[in-house]
C-alpha cells in the first residue's frame, strides 16, 4: 500500500517544508508499506534534467498507483499542481485526506476530500499520525 503526499512547494519555506514532509513520511511508513513524496526525488529530477512536464508525469504515475492521497494545506495560496493532483485522485476514486490549518480562509480544496482534518500546528498532525492508523482517516 502506498500513500501519496501532496503539498504546495512554490513560495514555501523549503527547510520547514522538508522537515514537515520528512517527519510525516516517517510516521506513515510505520503503518503503511510505502509513502511517496516528490521532495525526496528533487536530486533525481535534477540529475536527469527532467522538465516540469516530465516531473509531473512521473508523479502522476505514482499517484495512480497510490491507495490514498494526503494533502497538506497550511497557506491560503493555492497550488496549481496540488489542484491537478486532487482532481486526478478524485477522478480515480482515491481516498483523499486533507490536513488543513484551522485559521485558513481559502477552503476551496476541501471539496476534494474524503476526510478533512483541521490542525493548529504541525505537531498536531504528527501526534495524529503517531496515535492512529491511517485507515482511521479514510
């Protein structure tokens, strides 16, 4: 089983983003066999001189093979790529768990969700993933 992690990259604090994605991936791996996040492949994409379209195709293939998608939303700015991933996941009838920060005004991506989980701080997500099996989120 594989969990695909969707997140906004552009305009984010890269160090905070990497730390968050890494921690969430580690917690998911304790319950599921596999987790996919494109962040871990940035060097691979660069070494292979992959275009944005090639990277998107690579990630889309992994999304298609995944059992569940987790979308992390902690800013009001929308991500074109995340919207495309969520649209595709919904079309493929994937389970979509959206973790969204409580104070955000932009709730447009929630329409894709199978399950919505609001959080105050990232540690809340870590605690949820530590205490519960992801099957409880579907």
